[in-house]
């Protein structure tokens, strides 16, 4: 038997190659611009990311051992957070607008929180914490290496954000704003490792890292308010107390959490068997499990199966508990805050609680779908689940049903109920009453698709955290593809409609049938809803197939998503063709109606002028008509000569032709030959004998022209005296 040592390979994920794309595109966009500061900043971004990428690629093809291998492993597991903190802000910054600024800053903050929680949380999810602790190295060294990689990546993300937003004039983002946003990165570095070590989960560590400072701030504010009320009951609490408490408590909190994170890792013990090892990975699930043990007694197989599915959704229950706790603290602060203060105004604003509830509710909704299958793979119970006597199809639909119920209860109904209980009906009506029903429908469709994408991501992932990250990237990729398809389809549709309208004759005949605008709107809404439903059904079918496998090959995932996007593009193309025909009929009907309305208004204008004597012989001659011609004949003749656009000026022309003649002090005569030579258009009326002039008998005398005295002096023209 020949024994050989395994050949180690430095893994390189192709997603690293996406990092230089945003700065390169930004440099290309600003290549011909005049903002040299922005161009230089984008160039520095490209160089920094290029150095990181060159180092990773160089290490990929070198023989790295020891510390280098450990650092590469840390970089590999921090790839999702790096893409979210570095790649996403650069993509959002392509469009310099205040509407995209929150998305860029939000993706940076979420990516930094994910980086901080994933430093140690990934070890628990991948079940490598035992091997990490068993290495012949001091734990201090392991902790410093992990923290060093985390600090380096977070520092790169912070510099990238500053070089992206500060030089761009469209964002109005200054250096002070960048420093404030960088505090989120500092919070992730200091407290992210602590909470991921305590909860033994990346997702729970991320939630605790984001929420704990807010809870502590509310608690300190309540305590200071109570102390001030005891000391000075009649005076309001100065806002300087809260500012000073935040200035002192913030650094103390960061230092304490950093030290506690180091101490927790130094004293960490790995329990893989015996005792409470089954709950060691999820200690927060014990209260939830006890609750459902009483609600659903284990007397029936379906009851036990539902209890097992509900136990998988630990993180949604955790997020729901945090949301309820934050809401209760907010109620206490509103009760204690001085009316009219900045704190009271912020807490009494519906938007403040709506944003918090929406964010945490969306997280509950996503994680409820992401935990359905991936949590079982992470716990190692999927193999046992597949051996149950219940058919796999029933097991899958039970999983999907329980996950849908949890998402609906904790992600939709609970946040809505808390908002409804927090404010009066008048305030809610003021905030949401003007929002049309179609907006609520659009939000419902979007979040439903997001939940279905989370279910699909759970069926192809090995942990809940990876399923959550995959949900974000799959939804982002689908959204980008839909945006590009819509942009290309809209441009094509506009060009096609433009060609059709150019071929229309001047008088457009109304179509025999044309859909009303309401019908077009209803058909478009129904088409979008049916398309979204089709995508959801396809993803559910794919997820059901993937849930029966212990490992889903990458080729299967690519094949499923590619087929889905191809089918979606085909359906959207057919819908676009039908929509263009409906829109074309509607445009033709609108144009015919506009022409008929404009023609009727012009006819009425002529009739009113004829009735009150303003349609004189001179006006008729200038309109190339006779005073006794009927109004519809005059308008039809005008349409034939000048087109429908001239109908809108009939009234103004009649008023202008009836206005007093200007002074003739500068009137002179010019022969028709000279008028034609110099491009001057003679007036059709002869003021000496207007009754003898007709459209077929033009005036025989030279017409009169007006010229300013300065022009007369310049060209040496002497005006003729006015005729008596």
C-alpha cells in the first residue's frame, strides 16, 4: 500500500473577481468628465481593490502553509460580507442620486455587521470550531489572526465607501458623514465576535450586534429620565445628559465588548456529545421548544413533525422577541420624554417605528424561509428526515406551510399589530391613508417573492446563514435581470411605437375598438401578478426537488436558475408584444379624440367670430377663406394647408388680425422681385382695396412692410408718407 500526504490547495472563489468591477465602471463613466477629484478617488479605489485581488490570486498559485493557510481560510469565509460591504455600495453609486444613497450606506453597514458576526459564527455553522481549538497554537494567536483579517477587510470597505460617496457631488455626502457611518464598522469589529460566540450563530450574532446598542441606549435614557425626575420633578431633562451619556457610554461599550469577546474565546469549550449537546448549537431554542411542547402534544406523528419544523425557526422567534422588546422600550420612552423634545418627536413619528418594524419583520420573513431546509442540513438531521415513512412530497409541503405561517405571523402580522397599537388611528391614516391599494399590492408581491426565494435558497444551502446570503444575491440577480429586461423592452417598445406613429396620416381614423386606460392598467397589473405567481410556483417546485437531496450540485442550481430566467424573459417578451398592441390602439384612439376635440373647438371659435362680427373680410383673406364660408369648411381648408397643429392658434390669430394696425411711419413699398430675393414673405392683404383680393387673385400692388428707423438709416431707405 502506498501512502501519500494529501495535496493541499488554496481555494479561490471566482466571486472575488467581481470586486474591481464597480470602480472600473465608475472610472469608465467619468473618463471624459471634468470632476478630477472624483476620477482620482475612483482610481485609488481600483488600485486598493486590485492590490487585494492580486495578493489573493498570487497566494492561490503559491505553496502556502501555516499562517498563510489560516489567513486564506479566514478570507474565504468572509467573502459574502466583503461582497456586501464593498461590491454593493459601488454598484449603487453608479447612479449619483440621493435615492440610491441609503441603499449604498445600508449595504455597507449590513456587510460590516455580517463580517463581524461571521468571524467566529462560521466556525459553528461549518462545524470546524472543534478543529480550530484543537490546533497546537495559542488561542491568543488564533484570535489575533481572525481579528486582523476582520479589521483589514472592514478597513478596506470603509475606505471604499468614503472614496465612493464623498467625492461624488450628487450624493452630498461629506467626510463627517463617512466618519459617522464608520462607527457601524467599529461596532461590528468590537462586538460582533462576542455575540456570535455567545449565540453560536452568525445570524443571531448579527442581530444582537445591531440591536443591543439600541436597547442599551433606550435603557440608559429611561434611567436618566427617572433620576432627573427624582431630582427635579418640575424641570425637563436636559438633552445634554443624553449626549454626554452616549459620548461616554459608546467607547466604554466598544472596549468592554471587545474584551469580553477575547475572554469568551479564550475560555470557550466545544461540546459535541453528551448532556445538552443537542441544544448547545441553539441554546435559544429551549423556551420555544417548551412552549410548543405544551401547545402541540406528541400524541400524533403530524404533531411531532410540526413541532420539529417550528423548532427549526429559532431565529425568527428571536427577532420577534427583540422587536417586541424594542417596542415596549419605545412606549416607555414616549411616556417619559418631555413633549416637544427631539426624542419625543422622533418616537411619536410613525416612520421611526415603521422602519424598525419593517427591517426586523423582513429579516424574520427571510430567515423563516432560509431555515426550512438549510437548518436541517446544518444540524445533520436531514438524513433522518428523509427516512421517515411520510412521503417526501408531503414533508416538503408541510415544511413550506409551516415556514409560510411563521413568516406571515412574525414577519407581517406582528410588526403591523405593533404599529397599530403604538399610534392612534388619525396618525396612521395620515401616514398610510393616501397610499393607493396598488402600492400595498406591490409590496405584498415583492415580499412574497422574497420569501419564496428564501425557501429556494434554503433548499440549496448547508446552513441558515448561507441560505440568507444566497437569498440576497439570488433576489438581487433576479432584480438586475428584470431591470435590464425592462429597460431593453421599454426602449424597444418606444422605438416601435414611434415608428408606428410616424406613419400615421395627419387625420387619424379612430379604431373600431380601443381599451380604456383603466382596462390597460388592470391588464398590466394582472399580467405582473400572474408572472410573479408563475415564478413563485417554479421556485417552489425546484425547492421541493432540491430538498430531497443531501447535497445539491452547482450545475443543477445553475440549470434551474438559467431555465427560470429564460422562461421569464420569454413570458415578458410575449407580454410586451401584447402590451404594445394595446398601447398602440389606445394611442390611436387618444390621438383621434384629441384631433376631433381640437377641430370642434376651432369650429366653435370661427362661429363665435362670425356671430359677433369679428370674422371680417381681412381676417377671412388672411385665413385664405371667404367671410361667407361655413366654419367647418374653413377649418378643413386650414387643416389641409397647415395641419392639425394650426387649429390651436385659430383664436389667437383672429384676435391678432382684428387688432389695430401699427403705425405706418416706417411703411415702405418693395417690389415682389426684391421681396423674393431677400426671402421676405409679403402679406396677402391689400389695404387699399381688400374686397377685390381673393386667394386666386393676389394683390397687384407691392405689399407694405414694417422696418425700424435704425434699419432704415442703416440701409438708406426713405419711407413713403402715409396714405390719407
